[in-house]
C-alpha cells in the first residue's frame, strides 16, 4: 500500500515538475521580443504608434482576505493621435503629386497617391491632435478601472487629475475623468494642465537633452539606419523612371514618409492602409530603427549613464508622496497623471516593472529586450492599486496597460501584491539614493 502511494506521489511530482518547466519556458518566450510578433500583427511595427488594444480586460486578482482597495496612483500616456505635424502628411502628398504631374508614377504609385489624398482630406489641420479613438481609449480605461475597484470611488471621493500642457494630454485627461464621472457623478474631480506640474510630469534634464540630441550614440545609429531603412525597392514600385528617382527621390526619406503614414492609420481610423507597399521584413527593419531611438533616449541603454531614469525621479517622489497622503487619510482616492511616451517608458523602468529595464549595448539586441509597443502604446498606462485591512496594513499591486506585473527587485509572499513598506523602502534606498 505504501509502495503504491509513493509511486503515485512520485508520478504526480514528476507531472508538476514538467508543468512548471513548461510554464517557465512560456514565460521566458513571452519576455523575449521577437520578429514573429511584428509579422503576426503589423500594427505593432508602429512601436509607440501602436493603438491600445480594443479588447483589453483589466486583470483583477482578489486581494488577501480582509484587504479593501482605497487608492489608485496612475500615469497614462495620451491616447491615439494624428501624425505629429501636418507636414508629415503634406510632404509625402506633395512628393507624389509632383511625380504624377511629371508622369513618373506607376499604377501602384497612382493608387498610393489617391490613398494619401483621402487621408489628407481627413487629417488636414489635425497634426498632433488627439483622435476620436484616443478619447475613447482613455474613457474606456477609466470605466474598466472603476468597474474593477468601485470601492475606491464610493462616497464622492476626491480625484486629482493633472496633465502636461500638451492639448492631446489634457483632452485625454478629460476623457478619462468623464469615464469616472459617468459612473459616479458625486466624485470631486479637479483637472489641471499647467506649467506648475511639468517639473515632474515631463521633466528632462539639460544633460539628458544634450545626450539625446548629440550623444556619442548618434554615429552608430546613423549606420544602423542606413543598413535597415532602405527605400530603393519601394521607390521602384511607385515611380516608373530610374532617372526620375535618381534626380528627385531620396529612398530613405520615402520609406520613412510612407512608414509614418502606414503605422498611424490604426490611430485615426481612416479605413486606408499602406502596409501593402512594404514587405513584412522592411516594416520590421524600420521598426527596429524606430525602437532603437526610444531605447537609447527613454530606456536603460547601457551607454546612457542613467540619464533617462534620473528624469523620472521627481515623478517617483510625487507618486510616493501621493500614496503616503492617501494612506494618512489626507489625500485623494485617485491621483491621475497624463503625459507622453517619453515619460511612461522610463517610468516603467524606474519602477522596476518586469521586462522594462534590461540593459544592453548591442543595437542588434535592442528589439529583443525592449519593445516600445508593449510598454507605451497610445494610451499606455501604469496603475498602482492600494489596499488596506482594518489594522491599516497597506499592500499594493502594479499594472502595466491594465495587466498585473512584477517588481522583481522587491520580495513578496503575496504576489501580485506587495507590502507598500517594502516597495517604498526599495524606491527610497535603492532608486532615489
């Protein structure tokens, strides 16, 4: 009888071991960013232009018994927008129109011109503006937050919302707050967009600006761009004359121009696509180059001297202060902050969120350890949800784009929850030291 029990026990342990190994492999595979993920969904090739997934469900794990949510600390990027400037549309339109007037377009080139004209008719004057999709993203994220933690927003609590002075950020803030107010009109929501709060919402030191503009990484990046952004094949499909291309077309600029158009269509819902003008490999190579720049300037690039992360220290101090005020009963039920990809990307690294802070120096490894589309898509966000029990013991959990995530540097026996005292101690003694 004992022998049979031992045999069964060993068999069960073997199965559990195999399952744990498979789970570990699956986790490792997810952490490794791959070319196949871009090929699977070409919208991801937009990096920070990736539109927040429509069908997101906020991940909600029940807290330990006796703990209730009471506060949320939030930082969100603005929602989907148009290309940053009208010239990003007009430059390509004028280039293609000039070729049309010269009789230098192929049938595909003529078709592409008509598509650009349609996009321009819908986009003129909206350069840099929040799109209707961007407003819906923010609204819906707020609704999901409310539905997941209605206890936080009961009894008409105080909500403080602040954005950078960018209009698309302030409109994102307004859409988010409307999502909350629709569920509870009694909420006391204050909204502010002013220079007063730029010192932590969007801080960039002179040293980091100088590094980003003319740092020693620039020459290596230039060579990487030359190797990866090649528009010669694209030019040959759009223009019918080699001589015209030679005299009038910069293939690299052509590729970038159509790339911006292609990846932003998901954010503006024009019903137009330009992906067919590229091969999947071409889109992936341009994506690598675009992602490269964000890794250098806004992430944990090994040669970056920690400048991008130092920019976030004022924001981290603000997050800690807001949490302490809420715990003491003198603060808000929600502190909402709205900014840009250049703030959200380094914030995730400074917070120590899993897969957001890896440091390498080889440009051919950048895309493998850092994927801007996963961290800071349009409307990307970090939420820290706080819970406490009757003894006023405070725990918290972290969500990146509404999915629970880890802070590997902080130990916990109640994952996805962490003792706030441990989290605060880590940030104050290890990050802000």
